C-alpha cells in the first residue's frame, strides 16, 4: 500500500491512497484522518496495522483526484499539492536523524573527503574507513544479539521537512548544498512506547559537503539543513534490494547522473534491525506519540562531480518499488555575514 499526504486549498490537509493514476481521498471517509499520524493512532489502538485497518472500510465511495496533477503541482497550487509523507501536528515532536557509512560507495567518498586531515591515523586509515569495517564485521548480528553501532547524526525537527516539488535551501551562511539520495524509515512511537515502522519513503537528505570537507568534525553542523521526503509512503517494502538513480538538471541540461544506485540490506554493511536498534535503544527516542524519520545512507553523492548548485537546479531521485520520483528544486538564500543576535531574557 502506498500512501501520500496532500493539501487541497478548499478542504485542507488530506491523506490519500495511490491507486494507479488516481489518489483515493481517505480523509473523505473519515475527516479525522488529516494526517497519516492520526490514521496510524486509530489503527494501532484497534490492534491493527494501517493496511489491515483500511481493509475494513469501503474505499470505493471516497472521492478521487488525479495523481499526475498532484505530482505536477507546487505548494499553493489551486488544484492542491503534495506534502511530506509523514509528520507530526507539532513540529517539535517529529525527530529527523540518520546514519551513514552503511554503503561501500559512501565509505570511499567520505575517506577521500577526509584524507587530508586524517592521513596520519593508524595504518593511514581514515575514521570513515575504520567505522565502515566495523560494520562489515559486526553490523549484521543475529536477531537475539546486539551488533556494532553505526554512525549516527541528528538533522532537526519537523520544521525542516519538505515535500515533493518543494525547495531545498542553501542557507545564507554557506556556499553550497548537497543531495543525498536515500531510503528513509518512517516510525511512530505507540502508546506503550514501542517504535512502529509504518513504511519507507524516498529521501533527499541534503547536507553541505563543502563544509564537511574542510574538517570532518564539521560533519554534525553540515547536516543541519532542510530535507525532503516522499512523495509516497510504501508500507510493504522489504528493504532488501532497491535500485535507483539520481539526476540533476539545470534548465534543459543534465549536469549530473549517478548511474545505478543500490540500497537495501543486500548492499549495506548493517542490517535494518541493527540500525533500528541503535537508534531506538535510547529511551528519549521512545516517547509515546513521537514521529521519527531516519535516513539510512547512500552509496554515492554528486559532490565533487558537478558544479556548485544554483537556484532552480532540479534534483530527481527515483528508486524502484518506491513509487513516483522525488523531485525538488534548489533555492539559494542571499548570502549574509550578519550574525544571529541573542537578547537577554
């Protein structure tokens, strides 16, 4: 089952079910389902998954709209537009995080990025190489044991979430952005504090690789950017062998194509269960009602194999079995060296 969230100007927020080239308006069945979040809570409190719960409703009576029309629309379009696949009614209760160095290609690129500042490490291996090898050796444990922990990073809360056809910003305090084509795990913590994976979606993690290249200890602030997820939440993806691509265009010119991208457990140094364990082992990440979006890493970045991004550059990410491509445009915020001021409270 593939779900989306969208907005219609005259009706407000909606949850939809993809049915070929149509979107079944689930909010037309129950007006309380303005967020996938609320649909999950209702299903979970009835002891069912979203998919099983919806089987008890007659979807044929619901309104439908053109999916192609939504895919072509932008925020504010009078015909409606697509929202991020999962969020929380309160942006502070949606936590966005991720893991990296889970794919072979990512380790090679990261090691090259950090060689200048880490070439004197033990056996001339970078920290990136070392942590990737730790994953190869202990990242896929048996289900009854805990494996080695992966890299982990924080991105922000729901305020940084963007949807399909939305802008990804290059902030006023930096010179570039950087796409990261990934699969994202989508989770809601139930009333008992148990993390529930409701599905996967395509994500563009959007970071600043120029900043990271200066010093690898700047990796943490390089992640503090907005990001995009969607357009579809896939509830039955097995996350084993997913193939895709990323392409960047500037007007009619293609300035980057990734070639084949591989992700899923078959192409990673960690199992899905190990990545989830090392995120949700922290009690503060199991607060009932919270939403978590967790990026699982990528095998390849365009940096440094493209010119610097410019406003209106278009980034398209596609993964087989994950529904329609995620498309975003770049927006350069005018540079500024004016500091952010704090006043006495």
